[in-house]
C-alpha cells in the first residue's frame, strides 16, 4: 500500500489569478498492466486543493513492475484536467 499526496492542484496558476479555483472533484486511478485496465484508488481531501490517495498494490505475481497513474480533476469554475503517467513509479 502507498499513500500519494497531491498538493495544491491549482498552484501552477496561482500567481496569475486573483482567486485560485477550488478543486471540487478528484479521481485517482492506477494501472499495473501498461494502461490496459485502470483501478480507482480511494482519495480524500486534506486541506484546500490538497488531497491524498491510498493505493493498494497487488501481489508481485499479479502485477508488472511499473505503476501507471491517471488523475482527473475538476474545479468550481467547470474546468477539468486529466493527466496520465504511464509509468509513475516502479515496484520493488
């Protein structure tokens, strides 16, 4: 199991905005087969625009060495983003 901290998702735009958007939706998914299938991870708010996701890794015999991450988020202004990292990190 791993816990992933997703801090201040609006940080990149903060300097150009008078009021940063508020993240209203977050979905974190993992893949252990190169992106063929995705599995939702539990996520929860941990402060303003800060979230944590808990990822339960399968046994080594059921998963490849690499973990992919896909994160989808939306804000209070209706903007959305989806970011996919095919190999976010490797399992030991």
